[in-house]
């Protein structure tokens, strides 16, 4: 039987090794939100044109669309997650996961809207905080940055509160 969970101690060591390699080889911290912002700029180019994207204050200053470390990190993360799911035997395509269906119903449109709004809110917050969970939570925390430790604590507290609100047990059962 294949395990659907990774050993947390092994994962911690691997993240530490990845952090050292990333700082050493790319001279960059681990982080994915800049790469996602770059991808958004690249996706906007057919609509806005390259001049329109270049004229956008945010993209011009913070996330110029380019094939660099950030975009490769995004692709590597997606590919790594896919490989992990396939190797563990947990990969399956589903438009409405079981946990969501049990709590919120089987509407694909509702699930996709919630996923889009959640993702948009998450990336907006990550860019507003000038870093994401991996940027602040791993790289910043390893560097003992106060802002990253503050982010990390607030992120976990918010996640716990959100989980209790969204997935609380129905008392009528």
C-alpha cells in the first residue's frame, strides 16, 4: 500500500536543503508569489499588449514577466506536486472534492467560483505582504525576519479560524 503522507521530518530536512541550494545557486529565497504575478503579466499580454503590461506600475516595478527563477519555481512546484500525487497513488481528477461536496454541495460553478476568489484573495494578500507562505514562512523565517515570523503566526491563526468556520461539524447530526 502506498502512503498518501510524507514523513514531516523528511519534508523539513528536504525544505532546508532546498532553501540552502536556492540561496546558494540562484541567490534568491524560496518564494512563489512573484512567479505567479509574472505569469499573470504574461497572460495579460495578449489582452493588454506588451506595452500595456510594461506600462503597468506593478508589473514594471515588482514582477516583470520573464522566464527566470520565479517562473521556473512555479513550474517546478506544479510538476513536483503532480509527481508526488502520482507516486503516492492519490492523484485523481475531480471538479468537486468529497470534503467540499459534503459541506457545500456538488455545484461545480460554486466550487470554481470559491477557488477563484480564494486564489485571487490569497495572491493579492501575498503581494500586499511582499511575500507568500513560502517566501515569508520558509525563507524569511530562516533568516529570522520579524515580519516573516509575524506573518507565519497570523497565517496559522487565520487558517485555524477559517477551518473552524468552514468545516465545523453540524450539531444536528
